[in-house]
C-alpha cells in the first residue's frame, strides 16, 4: 500500500456521462497502479437534482465498469461521511479556522475569503506549470448560509487526505482559488492533474449528454463488454506506449501514467469503441462468450443439448457484438428466418440461383459422412464438373439459402455444424421460393 489517495467527486444528475466515467477511471487506475486508495465522494449540495435515484445511476454505472471504490457510499471508511450534504459541521469548523486567521469576513450577508494576491503556481501533471493570480476575494458561504463549491471541495480534499486531484480540464480555472484555500487553511495543496475534455465525434466542442454515445447506460443496454468500455475510455486522452489499442484492464493499470496523458482534447470515436468491443468479445474464453451469448439469445429458446456450443465456436471469431449476435446466428436455431431480397438480387446477376441450388443438392446427396472434408470434396467435384477449380461460385447462393444473408461464418464449417438434414431442408425451401 502507498499513501496515494485519490477521489472521484461527482454531483449525481441522473446521468453517468462518459466524461465523468473517464475521470473516475483515471483516478481508479492511478489508485490501482500505485496501491493507493480510491475514494468516492458525492458532491450532492444541489438538493433538487441529487436524488437517490440519480445516485443509483452513478453507483450502478461504476459497478458495471468494475470501478470499485475503497471508501465512500455503501462501503464507508475512516474519512466519512462521504456525502457533502452530511458534512456541514466540518465545513463550519473550517470556516472558523479561516475567521480566526482573519482570512474570512462577512459582507452583504455572504462570507468572503481573503486572498493572498500571491501568484499561484500549479505544477500540473498534465498541463505543466500553470501560473495564475487571483485578483478578488471570493464568496465561500452564500447569504442563505450554504457553503460554495470551491470551499467544500477543498475542505473535503483536505480532510479526506487526498494526495492527487485528477479531474477534468474545465476545473483548471478553479485551481488557483483552491490553492489559496488550501494555503489559507494551513495545508499543502495536493498534486493536480487536469485531464483533457472529451470532444464530440464531429464538429466543435465538448461532448454533451445529448450526443450519441455519451452515456454509460447506453453501452450497458447495448451489451458492450464493460472491460471493453474501460479499455476505450482509457484511450480518451491517454496514450499507451506503441499506440496499443486493445488492452486488458490489468495491462492498462500496469501501464497507466500521467506522462501518457495528452493536453489537447480527446475526440470521441464511435467506430473505434465498437472495434475495441469486438476485439474483447473475440478474445473471451469460449465459456465466457457462450455464457453471455445465452443471455442475449434467450429469445431463440435454445434447448440444452442443441448444437449451441458448436454454433458459438463458429460465431465467436466473427461476431462483432453481443447486440447483433441474434441476427448473426438466429438462422441456426429457427427455420423461419428471413431471406434477404437484396442478397437474392445480387446473386441472381451471376446466374440462375435455382439451378445452382439444384446442383448443390445433387452434389451433397452423395456425401456419406457429414464431415468438413467430405462436404468440401463434394463441392469440389461439383466445381470441376463445371470446369472450375473451386466451388466459390456456388457459395453466395448456398449462404442465402441456409441463412438468408450475404455473410457469416466460414462456409464449409458452417454447413458441417448445421447438419445435413437442416442444410437440405433450407436448400429445398429456397428452391421453392424461387419457383
Ligand atoms: N463535483 C465536481 C464535478 O463533478 C468535482 C470537481 C473536482 O473533481 O474537484 O465537476
């Protein structure tokens, strides 16, 4: 264990935004990398928005991503309470400290902090050296008696022993105020690392909650793998060595450092995220893939002892997502799949599909054992009868007949797994459709 203490300090709004998740992740990575503590602190001073429901959205999102916290809601810890709404006594005590030092005074009902007017030098771990001088005393308690963000944020970081503040770049402009407050309270400010904004996929500006792909719940619903989302989020502003893209969470923890974090904004890229997810899906051990596949294919009502495992072995290396898995494999498990008209039109341009189906039926009739080798030999014989070396000219028609699609698993293994009876049934049905 090290003395590193980092925190994620969200204000629950009912949405778990990708930017918040990325901030949580970078803090978590740093804690796990250094053997430090990851604290979850809820900045719930806005009573209207910070409902329990909103909190649950956040906690659920964190749990789904696997970002476990060492201290905070539900787990407790020695530095609680972990909700700002429960820390008023602590804030008041710190206000007294400032008053005793002559650094807080009342004006027009509010309480002001008296600044030092000294330049504040932030040795930011990402931005480098940033210098800024506050010019005006600022409010720390409003006239209704409630403490403001800057004050509670600093008092919490101080009293929770936070050593590193890793947060969005939008807070960089607050940091000189925060440094003033730390010093005013007689404390050494923590190390700061301001991480770049996440930019919209296209156009200008920060990703907002209305942008597609901006909310973690969306990925949860779309059956993304949480480790893939973590992997992609880690790339939003952090650059591992050798431009790696697909990484396990353990490998990200091992490699994570401030040096790899870029200054400029990180552009969201939906395609890359989907790619990372596909790669994680294909890399799962077959049992894990099959467990997840069973859940998303529940509608197909696959019986135990069906050829599920064989189909999944064909599908896993080719599947792009769990979200689309059903339409990728449904024809293995039901007879009433749709044969796409557009695919038929395409293959019809290269000869009469009905004739091809008849030829294939004749060729596979003679297959004795339904093995990959024998199916292949039968189709090779068919090709040679027509003066061709390979049977590829028949493949699109076969595929359309047995799946209705233009793409899918490798042809011969697919036919083998489907079984003779099913293949013949589908070919006959397709032939009938063409009458
Ligand atoms: N509640 C603040 C936010 O969500 C926390 C800022 C910080 O991390 O210091 O932006």
